[in-house]
C-alpha cells in the first residue's frame, strides 16, 4: 500500500505533458509520451526548474510596485530549483524501484530537462550579476558543452557511452547556481526586506557559487574530451 501511494504521488507530481508542452515536444521531435513514474518526475522537474526560475525576474517587473508580495516570488523560485535538483537525484532510484525499464521518452527528456533548468538559471545569473568574465566564461563553456553533446547524441546515440565526469558535473553545477541565486537574497536592491547588512556574506556565498560553477565547467570540459575521443575511436575502426 505505501508503495502504491508513493507511485500515485509521483505520477500526480508530473502528469503527462499539457497541450502547449506537447506542441513544443513535437517541434523538437521528441518520442511519444510513455506513462512511467520516472517520466512523471522528469516532467515535474522540467516545470519546477523552468517556471520557478522565472520568479527571479518578478522583483524587476514594473508591476511589483503595486504588488509588493511579488518579492516572495524569489523565495518560491529558489525552492522550486532546490526541489528540481532533489528530484533529479531521486529520478534514477525511483525509476528502478517502480518502473524497472527505461523509455525512449525518458532518454530524450531527461537531458533536455537538465539543460532547460540550467540555461534558465544562467539567464537569471547573467541578469543579476552582469556578464562578468568569472561568470560568463563557465556559463558559455557549459552551454557549449550541452550543445556539443546534444549534437553528437543526435548523430548517433550508440557511440556515446556515459562517463563519470558527465554525471559528476551536475552536482557542482546545482550547488554553484543555487549559491549564486541565494546570494541575490542578500542584495538589498533585490530583496530590501531581507537585507542582513553584510556585504561580506554576500561576496562569500557568491564566491563559493562561482567556484562550484568553475568546477562544473572543468568537469564538462573533461567529459567533452572523453566523448570526442570515443568519436575518434569509432571512426578509426
């Protein structure tokens, strides 16, 4: 009974793609939707990450002067990203427990969810911090890695064997983005009602976030090198 309730809860959390999402999925030639717990979790993660990230823009909306509670959208957005990251960690174990199989839709949508969440967060970071080199370089590198691996996977997925650096990249990326976004809470220009009066704390958190982002960038670069080495070995046969 607890297992059935948990499975129902995960299915309700994600649910099948809506009409707008279905149009987007058809445009990018996604495989047909397949009902599974893992796919529902991935859809929930995609929605939480993408739409939650938009909450960071709400304090800059011209309407927020008339709706001061819009400042709470920043908290909601951060909570959404944290939940999305936790769901990413739970995706694999839950799929093995409840589904026992991998679907074509899941193989397609899982990396897409990672990219949609990360790129949405990157746009917010560049908006909050500006295109400083310490931030722009790792972001540009990770985006280039995502585009490159997507292109290689589209050519022939069988040639690409997952490597530990690709998997290890996700956690420092999540921590770095989360820390940089959390540092925005300490900025009185973003959340004046949460001003702790300590710029040193803001700088420390932002510096830690930047460091983790660079770690993710380095891991992505190593992973890209491994993938390209696999490609060269394949074509050399």
